[in-house]
C-alpha cells in the first residue's frame, strides 16, 4: 500500500466460510469457498469500494499461531482474488498470526497485511494471551526481503491490553520501535474512535491510520476528516456479515466517502 494513495480509501471485508481443518468447517470444498469469495469480492467492487481485506474470521476459535492448512488455503483464496481482480487493493488478515499473514500477503502480492491484536504488547482475548509478534514479523520481512506494508492495530477493541499506555505513546512505539508502516485504531463507538485517533495524531502525524470498525453511512464523513481510510463490514450488510451487501446501503456509504474526499482535498 506504500505505492497507493491511502487518503480516503474505503475497504470492505471478505471473510470466507470456515476453512478445512477449522472447528466450524463442515463439508464445503475449498473450490466452493474460493468461488464464493470471488463472488463477494466482485460485489464489493461493483458497489464502488477501493478493495478488500481478506480475513479467515470464520475459523474461530483461534489461538496465536495459524495452522499450516489455514495458511495454505488463505494463500489459495488470496491468489485467486488477486488474479481475478488485479487492480483492486487487497489486504490480508490472518487470525491471529501476523507472521502467517505477512507470509500469505507476500506470496500473493497483496498490497498490505493487517496485524490485529498482537503487533506490540500483550492482550487478553477469548483464546487466551496474545503476545507481540513485531520482532518475528520484522525478521521475516528482512529474511524474505518483503516490501509488503505492515498495518498494525493499536489496542484492538475486542482485546484487553495488559499494561496499556496512552494511545499516542502506543501508536508511536508501533511505528518508531516496531516499524509498522501504518495503523488501525478503533474505539468501542465512533466518538471514542475519534478521540483515540486525534490523540494518536499528536505523535504519529504522517502515519496512515485506518479505522477498523464502526463506520456507517451516517458517520463516515466525519470519521474521514481524521482517518486516512476505513474498513467497513456489517453496516453495508444490514448488521450481519453473513448477509450479502445491500446496494442501497453501499451507495449511501460510498456517497459519503466521496463527499469526505472532496472536503479533505478542498474540491
């Protein structure tokens, strides 16, 4: 994503059905899962979004280290999406393994990897403790000479950080000590998200910051006055990720995104 203008980007999530080997997987073949993911990606792009973040969210419960089969299947899905839609922005998010995520992203030529929960610090989640992987991720980047940008969550909203520092200090550490290229920051509601991003900007003024959740057609205009981009999921699917995208909601959302881009650029 370092080669792409991040200002005003609107991304949506594509979360494939549970992959073979995961607890919730039934009898669906990987070819069927790929076909469904391609159709969903096409729907995202038809509704005007700039791209997607591919996440194996439906494989939960997941501990910190991704299984070999999850890495293989996510690579297969991501490669199919990249080949079918080469010009769209494609991010990769592996639950909850940033090393695996970077491996998949680099293998398929993705535009960025999102490292959720565990780039720096320690967090308590439903699967237990997740510990920082910034050392291992940077070692991998160096070893394979990857130029895939790493976007790291700071205090992901569904985890409980241990020894939490002020958001601006945690954001500074993620960029200047752990070498993230960009950040994802979100609060429990839009007003908290705005408060957090404003504080973070005091220490990481020029770092791209994305909102990972909570954007709606009603608030995305205001949010994009402070965030570089947003990633939306449930709002454009009427509150449930299992639903197809609602074109009416998607149009409302993207109209507001375009309006925000115009306001930021002065057009």
